[in-house]
């Protein structure tokens, strides 16, 4: 079993993987709407796994925007 801190790190790494997938999916076809299926497949996971880390696509996009803004 993983200690609690390792689970938190793993969860954060999965959320970052999804954020990267949001960026890649959106940049592949600018102006074309993205959906959970596209983001999940781009991240190499199922929709069910996506929903373990985010309640909605909007939550994932907000997380991604916040992460990008922190880099500026």
C-alpha cells in the first residue's frame, strides 16, 4: 500500500497528465470543441479514469488554465 503522501503525489501527477492532454487536444484542432472522450484518449486513459480526477471537462479546463497561469 502507498502512504497517503504518495497517493496525493500520484493524484496530482494524473491531474497534470490530464491538463497536458487538454492542451494537446485543444491545439490539435484550434476552434474545434474538445470533449472528455478526446481528452481521456489523448491522456491514454478511459473516461472512467478521467472522472476519478475531475468532475467535469470544465473542471479539467479550469485546472489547466490555472496551471498555465502559474507558469507566467
